[in-house]
C-alpha cells in the first residue's frame, strides 16, 4: 500500500522496488485501497530497478448492489485483492476501479459481483485480509457461508485465478482463522497464497 492508499499506506512508490530488491524479491505488487493512482509511476520505478511490477488494487466490494447506499452486517463493503495478469486484465481493472468511483461510491469507491462477472478476464483475485468476505465470515464462525463465498468467487475468476490468502502479522484474529482458511481451500480445491499486508517498508517506519 503506497501513499495513494490515503490515510493508510506509508510506502513511497519510488522506494518500493528498491526495498523489494533488498529483501531478495524479483517481483512486487501494488494494491492500493480502491485506487490506481500510482500504477504508472510504480511500473516505471520497478522497471528502473529491475523488479517485475504486478499492478493491482485492493478493491471494496459492496455486500449487495453497488447502487445500494446502505450497510449490512458486513458494513458498507468488504475487501478483495485483484492483480493484473496481462493487458486485458489491466483494462478490466481500470474499468472496475472507475465504476467504483462513478457508480458505487458510498463512503468508499465500491464495485459489486455484477461488475466482477463481466470484467474478470485477465485478473487474479485473492481473498484478502480480515476485511475480506471469506475471512469475515470465518471470524463470525460461518464456515458454510465462507465456503459458498469461495465457490462463487472461484466461479467468477476460475479456479486457477482465485486464491485463498493467508496472512499472519501476529494478530490473534488472523491466527484464529488460519486453520479454517487452509481447510476451506483444500475442501474447495483452491490454491493458497501467503502474503504480507505491507503498509510501510521497514519496521522503524511504523
């Protein structure tokens, strides 16, 4: 999350690829909250540093329709990480993010499943942090609901393009649902991916 994740990210775009290289990585993704303002600068900075850029966005998804201006038990939105595989995915992500601002804005720029179904080509989706739909349902003890959500997202993106995301930043809430996330992925036949939810580049920056 770069400085374009407003009031949330503290990673300067120019420093992200340098830090990724220091840590021994060959690629790094930019997934700002609801926006793609930093995409071009990020791409250029990564190319200059010899790091593969993965352009993405941590989008906000409305619990129902993006046109509904109400909150449910999930609040006004939950998180979903989208990553571009190719040029078509980049075009689709731009479209989704733009629609989030022009049609779905309610506290945050939100999209919905209708948009995702029509513009999923070229994108990889990750189930996101504790604010994602699947982790949120598991945190409430609703394993069957989480499984239904996983199947639905898998159907939208394709099994090879939807990953159950594992995070462990020392939070009790994350540790609590990790076993359930692994079980759910195995039961649904979905791949797992371990991620770092980076909001700053070094511990001292906190």
